[in-house]
């Protein structure tokens, strides 16, 4: 199952640290939304604040094109060091930021860019070292984002009122830098450098399964992160107990941990598409239940656990799905990177659209919720086309 035990210890552990610090911090943006609405950015429209987090999310995905190309060319160590340096500058710059522009540049641009440079090399390195149990390994890697999505909200919600915004961000920065140093020392690549070619290789889109998969992922991410960004603000504004509201994002991310491990484990037997599609479809269904559930303490917890579990498979299984469609593993970096690049355009606009809907409806989340649910379900149906193509290609329904 494993090529060598020391590769599990080093590469996967280091990649887990990258997942914790990159997607973990991105998934915790709902804490920032709640804080900014009441402090530095009070009075700003919800869509303005959402642009910070959506830019961070989009750059995590978009920068994968450059980092994927550099990874294939053998520059993995340079990418890890560069990403760590930019992340450090972004977090410590954010700790001193007081205006919208400063916050946007530090958190949205710098932290997002750094996370994008770091994440894809970590995923691709793990893909190199695993064959039979690749989906399980990638699922374990993705638990880092769930754990980070629990730890960062708990840390920031706890220390924001006690020591203030700046020291709290710096405290999270020390944790982040420490984990990234571990990643720099442990992650490496197995395959030799691949001959460089165009930054974007459009020939891959001649694969109909690949093209339909990209289209489905775009629609899903357009709505997927709306609950992650707004659950804490929504529950706080609708009379949910303050402690439940503060911990709502941590509940959601904690459930996504199991939503990353269990589906990926099942995917090694039944195929990644067979598991991903129903999970995403259920996420869309749960979005429609959000408004009615998240107005009470118990309902908020139930929604967070249900949505966190089903949505957790999205990011964690994306690399496994691409790998299952790839015959030449030396191109895995650029193929995943191109998915991330195109998906990033939809990630950039999804939550600001929801924020604009909230403002237009004077604080109501009905429009944002409907938009989220419809997009996720539509994307799941498009991914069903990918499953059909792959099942015919491989001669089995377990794809």
C-alpha cells in the first residue's frame, strides 16, 4: 500500500501541515467576517467584506497553475520556502492593518497567494508516493484543513476579545509559521522533473470527462463556501446562544474532518466520483434547510454537522478525481492546477454575490441560501455526466 514507510512519516505529515495552515485558515474566514462587521469594517456592505475572503480562496486555487508547473519542473523546495515567506509577511502585515485596503492586501492577496503556492505541491507530492490507496492518503492530508478550520476559529474567537486583533493574528501567525517550517523540511517529490511546456495545456480539455468535471466543480464552489463565510454571522443575528454562534464554524469544520476521511476511504473501493457526487448533492439539499435549522441552538449544531460532513469531500476528493482520470502521472500537477485555476474564478465571485443578496434583502439570507443550494445541486448533476463517461471508459460503475 505504501511505497516506503518513511514517506508516510515525512511527506504526508508535512503535507498535512500545509493543509492545516492553508485551507484551515481559509475555512476560518467566517470568524473574520463576524469580527470585521463589528470593528474595523463596521458599516461596510457584506459583499465588501466577502471580497476579502473570496479573493483569498480564489488565489489559493489560482496560484496552483504556477506552482503546479513549477512542481512538475522540480522546484518543490523553492515553492515551499517562497510560500512560507509570503505567508509570514501577509499575517504579520494583517496584524497591523486598520483600513479595508490594508486588510484586503494582507489577508486576501498575500495570504491567499502564499496558500496557493504551498498547497498544490503538497497534494502532488502525496500523489507521487501513493498508488493503490491514493484517495485515502489525500483524504488524510485534507483532514489538516478541517483541524485547522477548528483550531483557528477557537483560537481567534477566544483571544480577540482578550488581547485584541493584532496580537491575536500574530499568535495565529506563530502557529502557522512553525507548521510551515516542518513542511519545508519534510515534503519532497519522487518523480524526476518533467520537461517544461506551456503554462496551460489546453490539450487536456480534449478529454470530455476532464472538461465536464471542471464545469461541475465550478458550479459547486460557486455556492459551497457561502455557509462557511456566513454561518457565524447568521446564527449570531438570529438569537442563537453566543457560545453556540462562536463555535458554529468550528462545529462545521470538525464535521468536515470526517467528511474528508470517510468518503476518501470509501473512494478507494467504490471510486472517487461515485462517492463525491452524492456528498455534494446532499450539501445542496442541506443549504435549503439552513434557514429553518440555524435559528435555534440545536438546529445550528445539526446544520453545521450535516453540512460540514457532506461538503468536506469537495476539496479533498478533487485531486483524487483528477488522478483517476490521468494516465500519465507526470502531468498530475498541471492537470490539478488547471482545475483549480478555472474553479478559482467562481470561488472569487460566489460569496460576494451572496453578500450582495443579503444587503439587497436588508439582512435576509433567503436569496443567498437559494443561490448556494441551486449551484451545488446543478454542479453535482454535471459531475454525474463525468461519472457516466468514466464508467463507460473503464467498464465499471465504481469510478
